[in-house]
C-alpha cells in the first residue's frame, strides 16, 4: 500500500505504468530482438542459404558470395529502417502516436509470417522481405513510441518514461540471445521460429494497446478534438484528478504553436535548426559509439580473443544480461540527475573504455595473454555501463524535451533517420575496419564519443524540470547560441 501511494505521489498512475510496460513489451522489445537475432544462428542460416542457392537457383556459391548475401540479409533490415524514418513524422501526425504504433505492430506480424514460411517455401526473398518490413516497423516505432509515452505522462516523469525505449531494446537483444541458443531455437530445424518468436509479444500486447488512450496532446493540437483530449487525460490522471490546468496549457500551446509539420518547414525556422541538429547528432552518435559493433560482432570479437565458441556464446549472453541490468538504472538516474552531466560522463566513459579495450586487444593478440582476455571483458562491461548512463537512453527522448509539439514529430523522425544511417554505417564498415585495423577498429567509435561530448557541452541545454518553451530561447540563434 505504501509503495503504491509512493508511486502515485511521484506522478505515476496504474494505467500509465501499465501502458509504459505493455507498449515497451509489444513494440521496442521486438526492435531489440531484430538487432540481436541473427548473431548466434548466422552459420546455420548461411548453410541454408548455400543449399537454396544450389537447389532452387542452380547457382554455385563460394565463401565470398555467401558473405555478400549475408551482408545484404543483415543490412536490408537497416535499409527498411532508413525508409521508414522518412515518413515516420507523417504517420505519427496522420494516424496519431498510438495509431502509428498499431500500424507498426501489423507490419511486425507480417514480417513474422514471412520468417515462419521462408524455410518451408525455400525462399530467400521471403527472408529478405521479412527483414525489410521489420525495419520499416522499427523505424515507425522509434519515431512514435517515445513521443507517445512522453505525451501521456506529466512533465515530472519525462525522463522516467523516456528510458522505456532503451530498456525495451536491451531486453529484446537479451531475449534474442537467449532464444537463439542452439539448445533452444538456434539450430538447423528451428531457426525460422527463432526469427519469428517476437510475434508472441506483439500479439500479447496488441489488444491492450488498441484500448489504451491516444495521446492527449495529439488529440488536442493536431486533430482538434478537445473533448477527446480531456477524456484521455481524465483516464490517465484518474477520475478524481483535475485536468483543467493541463487543458489550459494545451490551449496556450495551440495559440502560440508554430505550424512546422515537415522537415523543410522546420529547417526554414531558425529556432528549430539547432534542436534538430542536436537530436540527429545524439541519435547518430548513439549508433556510431560502438554499442552495435559490440553486439553485432560480439561472438567474433570474443572468439578472436581466444575463447571457445561455446564459452563465447554464454559470455555473450552474460554481456546482454549486464546490458539490460545497466539500462534498468536509467529511470532512477534520469529522474534525479540533470541530462548534461549524464551525457558528459557517458561519452567520456565510453571513449575511455574503447581506447583501453583496443590496446588490451592488441597486446592480447601479440602476447596471447590469458589475463588480458578478461581485461578486455572488463572494458566491454565498462563501455556498456557508460553507454546506459546517458548516451543510450537520452538520445531516444531528448527531441521531445527540446522541441515543442509542432516540430516534435519531425525531430523524432529525422533523429530516427540518422540513427538508422549510423546503424547501417556500422554494420557495413566495421567488418572492413576490423580486417584492416584489427583491434584498433574501435578507435573511430571513440572519436565519435569525444565529438558528441564536445558538441553536447557547447550546445545541449539542460532540459530537466523545464518545458520545451523555456528551453527554446537558449537555441534560437542556431550554432551561435549560448546554452551556458
């Protein structure tokens, strides 16, 4: 009873908590699942691809051909994400935040069906199309899900609800690592079920999501449904709560709202250029920091460090578990501490960890030292901890704290686009860097972290406890702005 009262006093209501958990399980956990699902069963799926090329396409394929095909299968998901990001803002404004998430769920289910039947039908096209559809759905989720939760919650909970995106992604990666173990679904017979298993989560959460209220801010400011907005706020805040003050704030926002609903319109507004740039740089830096390089290629990194394949698989699962545990610290940290110092500490710790890990890998490969293997693992854990302190969670929701309602969907969609571009760049370039620079392939990622630290120190205003309208004047002069 005390803990329930404590939660309500902090601004939470039972419905808001249920919405945050349900939406996270049904949308962002599947996105994380897509990121991690191809890591462990890669060899199994490559063998199937070789068999299909030989039997169905009458094509002789060597190792280089298979690697090229595999690169396309991995990257077509990222291409789908880039495409989905281009119209995420339009979907969020046209169909609403919840409506956009429902469309994403439908695409995720279609993708799962394609995965389930690709092996039976002996079709590489279904496998690729499923990855592409999943990428589009994931991009729509990255645009709409943070906005939906932030627009449902009171201002005091913006940081707490904003981290659910990052928690969902890390949880999905861990779930994929677990289910794709050879003892479970990551084997010759069951790998299509491993690719499609996330659909159970989507189905579980689809009906509750359908009945959740739409964003009150979208109803009031975009659709013009004042009565619907009031009803949604009353459901969210509780029957006894007075929502008139929030409705008055929405009315004030509507009367002063800039009508920048497209990227070209937003770019013509001087006061929106720096916030857009900040969102795009933070989202791109999140992906280029090295976190996806570690989880895309963690098994190859660990086996290169001298661990056996089976031990590396379980060690990789341990890294995923630590990643999830570290992300669970974010709600507490972001509720208590300012955004700027968290970003500074996060970027500095990531850069330091990558530098030390690179040299540890170099000397380990030179000396074959057993102790240095475990030193490398320590620095990987330190990097994951640093990432989850700020760069991981804050990049997902900072656009909603920097921009007011009119420019928010455009910023979230543009940020999502840069996130997918960064992800695509890592997926395509990191193996090449690894083959040329070996252990020093992480140094470009270190430089990205340092750049993000310097740019944030110069231009990122503090948003904790502030409304976007109060933060906007600090960025109104573009790159000539002074936020300190």
